C-alpha cells in the first residue's frame, strides 16, 4: 500500500465533531445495523472528548488541513486475558482518499496507543457485508474468530 501524501494523525478536537459526523454518516451507509443521527454521533464524540479516564480516544487523520479519516478506541477489562483489552470502532476514511494508506496510518497510531498501555489484544466489529473493509483488515493482519456479536437495545 502506497501513501500518496502524508497525513497528520492526532487526537480529536472539539472543532472536528461536524466533519467526524459526516464521516460516520458515510460509514453507516454501509452498515445495516446503524443509521446516521448527527445528534447521537456528536454526543458520542463529545463524551470521548470529555472522558478524563484515558480509556477512550478518537484519532483523526488530517490531510491538507482537512479531516479525512477517523478511528475510535476504548479500553475494556478482559477476564479471558486477565488484563485490559481494547475495542476499535468507526475506522473510516473519506471515499476519495481510500487506498492511499490513511487507514493503515490510523491503525498504526491505534496500535501504538494500545502498546503504550500494555494491551495485547485488540478487537473490532465490522459489517459482514463490507467486503472492502474485511479485505483491508485481513491485509493489515486481523483475523476472524469463532465469536459472534449479539446486541439488545434497552
């Protein structure tokens, strides 16, 4: 994978929220389990911004002063590992920048963040019908498990 141009990977800023809501709307177009709701997505992003525990973070990729990608991460406690593990969500890059290495750069930043915290197991949820994303994750060294995801709305 060749990066056509460099991206700055940094933490989310409050000013990023509107552009990140646009990215999430694009992502949710491909995910049948979710739908875009700017108010909900903005609230979730603000909760990460306000989280003082250091257990959650949103990384953004900036290219030519424009936010072109994002990835959110959260630390959880794994009883199977007997230590913290991590969940990655919402990895998305603007369509016109896909295939240019920006997603890989975001994943690298996420991995460094996890390693700094002694986390050795990362997990993510991906839409089973998003073959482009699944191929990307496989190419980046991710593998499937025998687990399935279930959810219940309360």
